[in-house]
C-alpha cells in the first residue's frame, strides 16, 4: 500500500548518510544497504484519495526507478492455509490454492477481454436455493448451541460478506438460532445539539429515516444481543472520516 515516493525518499536518505563515510556508495540503491520489501500486489493497492486508475498504478513500487534494482523472491508455501489443518487436508488445500492463483492471474475460462464465464468448483457452491444463508451457517457453525461457551469455536470460524446488508441478514439469522431472550438497544435518534432545531431540520431529517440509514463505519440504530453472542468492537481512529460521517447522518450515535 505504501506510495513509491516513500521508498524513493528512503533511498535518497540512505545515500546521503552513506556518502559521509563511503562516497562511492552514493551511486548504489539505498547507499549499498540491503533492503527487504514485503507485500503482495494482488492485495490492497496504494490508496490515492480520488485518484484515477493511472494515478494508482503510477504509485506502485514497480513504477519506481528502484524496481529495476529489485530481485523478486516468491513464497512457495501458503502458511496461512496450513495453520490448524490435518495432513489429510493438505491435498485439498493445495488444489484450492492453485485454483485461487489461476483465478487471480486470469487463467481460468477461455481467452477473454476482461469478461468470461468461470466454472466454480462444486465444493465451493451452496446448492440450497430456498434458504442459502441457513445452509451456509449450518456448514460454518455446526452444532453451534453445543459450543456457545467455547472461546475457540467462534475464533476459528468466520463468514465473509460483500455488503453490510448481507452481514445484517446473517447476524439476524444467527441470533435467532441462539437460545435465550433478546436484548434490544437503540442509539440516540435526536439531532446534534450543535444544530439549530427548526421545523425545516425536522422535516429534512426525520428520526425514522435516520434510524434506517446503514452508514459505513457507524453501528446500526438497532442493536440486538443475546447471552453468549460474540461482540466485536471497532473504532475508527481517523477522526476526519468519523466527523464527516456524523455530519452526514446529522445525529449522535451514543450507546
């Protein structure tokens, strides 16, 4: 994610430091020091606020003059997938790893111009067309009620979802399957005290509309909990983002 300018600044700094004792090192990358970069271009790209595709690609390390001096070292073992698995599952994990890499390299399907049909392996599909979320929950959390107080049970399982709406639907169904009585908590649904209360503001920002806004980075207006349900607490330390979203919602979110 780091912008290439950061690496280039480090390169110039190391050259300046090295030339004081070894003038011939000024022409070598990083003053002749060996630098190890860690990362994967397949994952998160450099963050350029309001940047175009060209600007983002140009911010890559491999767009810098430093790249021609780099030697690429590739990892051959996916240790993340191997953690906690049995020896009998290694073959299946290897096949899944190779399929994911081919997908990322665009090697699956026929030759195409950015669009093609890809056949997904049968073991990755949910065949229940009536209630696929229930089938997914049953597969990821088998016999959940028996392991409610086992700390490692929920730590070793997770369901990734593309949108907050899908997250809410999965959480709702999971909570309904847990035993016990629901406890419902609501956020404050009044306008910020710094705003002038007027009939115009009340007409523009009615509480029932604000309460149904699924704002990214802020919790929902309605929080439903049960005894034994795991809770994840997140905090956004970027105050500019938080304040901007609070102004957008025009309300306080105090629990």
